[in-house]
C-alpha cells in the first residue's frame, strides 16, 4: 500500500524519485512519528529556503523595474502559508500526507500543515534532483500568482507589466521619450510618451521622470486593453489573455 501511495504521489508531483525514501519522509507528518527527526520537518525547513530563493531569483530576472521593496512585497504574497497550502491542495498533497489518528479526524488539514507538506516536498525534490528540477516545479505552480501579484496595481509596477506584455505579445521592448519639461528647477513637470514598435501612445505628465514614465506605461496598458482605471482611482490589470501569464 505504501508503494502504491508513493507511486501516486510521484505522479501528482511530476517527478520520479531516485530515492523514494526522501518522498516518504516528505509525506510523513510529525503526528505519525515518535521521533520528530523522522518526520518531514527538516525537509520543510530546507524547502522553505529553496522556495524563497527561487521566487527571489525569478522576480529579479523577470521584473527588472521592480525595486527591492516591491519584490519583497510580491515574494511575501506568493510564499505565504495560504498560497503554499493552495498549491499543496492543487497538487493533491494534502490528500496523501501521512498523519496520526488525531489529525486524521479533522475534516481538512490546517493551512500551516498543508503549506508545510508543499515545502517538505520541495526539499525532497531538491535533494533528489537538484535546483533546476525544483525550480521548474516551483515556477509551474507559482508563476501565474507571481505575475498577478507583480501587476497588483501599484504605480511602480506599470512599466514592468508593460514590458512583459510588449515582449511576449508584440516582440518589442517599450521605449520612453521625454517630450517636454516645464516649471522651475525645484518643481519641474515632465511629459513622456512610450512607444512599442512603431506605435506611440498618448503622452503623460508627471512630477518626476519616473512618475511620468509610470503614467505613460499605464496609459499604454489602458490603450491596449490590459488595464482599467476606475472612478475610485483603483487600477485593475488583466493579464489573462497574455501568453504565459
């Protein structure tokens, strides 16, 4: 029965383990063991570190316009217990985690336990197959969530969002042109327009070049149909039609 369970687990994870004992350990909750060293807690610790590193690397490489604080916010969102528990459920890990009788009487696993089994499986895959395989597993489950979090509507994200769309949909990188600047040195305003390929979008003014560029990027997103600015001032970005988003 254990062999059948481990076989099913590998199908759900999408990885064939060279060392199935790693997988067994990853799926063993502390409530089932007399010695916690035999549970998945050490693998959870390792998997948590690998998860954080992979998400940080992805953010750094994919969103070159995000500042450190902005990347930190996105990371905090996508590696939260809630999100990890959701991914564990999507993979079916919550259904095959081996737990003690006390835990088995619950209708559903606590969020912390479901999140922990996801991280422990990542730790097991990392030890069994290395970083590249683990990275692929992580990104396959989190990429959409990362992109949605990065496009959450903060002004500082619009350039990054537009760059992703321009490159993936139009095979061009946006360029920004300073058209005009007005006002005294201590209170200048800047007019900037963004161009994608041969298409130039309506220019926007801002109290700094950076802000004007963000406003111009938002204008382009609205013109392309990927963003909508509501009367409240809130901006909704929709990437559902972007390939790979």
